[in-house]
C-alpha cells in the first residue's frame, strides 16, 4: 500500500525514529531486538494455531488482530530456521528482493485490547499498537529501509518490491508550514542508488497510512496512482511515460 516488547504470547518490536547520523540502520535494529524464545515456543505449542510457511524461508508461528486506532491490521510472528525474526504486518507480508533478501513492515505493540474491544475481528488474540519500520533482512542482517535511501517515510511511502527494486513514494519536507515534496522513487539494493521523479507538493493532511497507493507493475510499466484517476507511468529505471 510503512522493536520487541513481551506481550503475552508474542514478541513485538518497539522502534522509534532516530535522527542520529553516526549509527547505521543495521545497528539501530540490532539494539532494538530482544529475543525471548519462550514466546516462540508457546506460540508453536498453541493447539489452535498451526504454523505455516511464508515466502519459502520464513514460518508464521502466531497471528492476531492489531488495533492501530485509526485503522486495523493483522500481525504475524515470524521465525527462520527455528529462530525468532520479527513481528510484522501480516497484511503487507514479506516481499522478496532476491533469493537472500526480503522486505517487510514491523509492528509495535502497546498492550492488549480491553475485553470485547473488537469482538468482530475474528482473532482470539487482540492487541493495540502502531506500525513500525520497513526492514530489509538477509544474510543474517537487518537494516531499516529508511536508513538506506532518502525520503522513505515508514508510515506513508508504501514501498513495493518489483523485479528486485523497491519503488516508493518519496516524501521530503519543504519549508516550515508542513508542505512536502512528493516524488516517485526507486531504490536499487544491488547498487544502493536511489532515483526519483517529482510529482507534486502535498500537505498530507490525513492519518491514513494508505493515502499513497503502493506502486505496481503492469506489462513492464511501473504505475504510481496519484488519486483522482491520475496515473503516473514510468519504465523500470523510472523514466516517465507521461
């Protein structure tokens, strides 16, 4: 379409943005990671939930409802080779970059919901929380995507992996009145380079994380939906077709 605290049977990641320019995104993730394998063990022993494979390399060992206050989501606890990896936004899932690297969105839990707070969710486990960071994982490392490219907003940028590149809405603040420069952008993990094409200025006066629709591919054309039937078309190198 955008960190770990012990919360009953799962482990969540608790993350915050850092303005530090001296620490890598990988270092930040490692500092925030707390491993409690007892939570994973309890999740796998849950007689109701049956673990299943996700994207070949990862196993979902538990899921539940997540109340984000302004919207709803579903979380998933994922493991790899029997080791806890993260708690992610299940709806976003895990997007494959290459055979060793994947992109997912972490979630932050703030506590259990009150009894019957969301009885229609269909999940036995229900938590309140917020969206965390987009993370690239691979070769035993984790890195915040926002630390690898420019203008990546974990809440609004809606990144999509298409043919090994990550396309997203680049958001850069301009001035002091809350205005933002909005561009279509593509980050290439292989070259670690980002290219972008300006689209418009926008104050983003909303709390809807899906305000910018995730870029998508159709017949080798990359589409950025600007709303009101305004589709911006680009080739894979982000050269405009409009």
